C-alpha cells in the first residue's frame, strides 16, 4: 500500500490510512494447533480540516462544554478530524 502525504487544508483533506492507527481489527480467528491468529485489517480514511482562528484562545473547533481536541491554542489554526464520509 502506498500512502499519499497531503497537507491539511481549509477545504478539508483526506488522510489515508486514518490517523487513529493504520488499521482497525474486526473479529479474529485463532488456530491453536498452529499457534496462529488470523485477522482482517480494515483501513479507514479520515478527514482533517483547518479552521482559521480570530485570536490565540477562542475555540473554533469544539464547544466550551466539550474536550478541547485539536484546538491548538496559540496557533493560527484549529483542526477538525473524523472518519471520512466520502465514497
């Protein structure tokens, strides 16, 4: 598998494999006679979108009642990240 490196953008960029690890495991099968475990990797695409800030401390990516994930205080941009819904 090749990985394309793309800069995050204001319009939104696809990150593949996603940034929550390179794959997620579904169910597994175990063969105790051969001492092996079989799994299928499911590669997930994620999106990242840069959000310009008006100042260094105002939240722009999350609400005050939520954890401040990807707010990046002091930086010129915050980011939103999540699973890609594009097909």
